[in-house]
C-alpha cells in the first residue's frame, strides 16, 4: 500500500513512456502492447490503453494466465529526411 501512496508505478510508467518516445526518434515504434493483470487494467485504461478483444492469446505465457492484452497507439512523429 505504501508504494501506491508514493505513485511509484505512475512515475516508473512515465519513465518507460519517455524512454520509448526517445527511442522512437530512431526506430519505428507505432504502438505499445502489454499484458495487464486484472487489478491494473484501470491504471492502463486511464493512460489511454485499450483492451484487445482478440489476437494476442497466442503470445500469452503461462505466467500471464488471466492477464488482459492491451495496446496504446502512439501519435505519429515526423522524421527529418536526410
């Protein structure tokens, strides 16, 4: 409970998103997909992730049983053409 009060998950998630955005400058990343535990679906939904209705089941590892596949489409960025 004490981690929730300190927003550790929110801050960690922000660092990950910032790292992905930096990486996008040189690599074509268009979306983020993840498998959420049921308790975290609200957190990811509030961060604009959408639950996938089908298609990701084949990637589920046995340790992810009960997890919900989710995705976030990232806004397009313009690249400098050299």
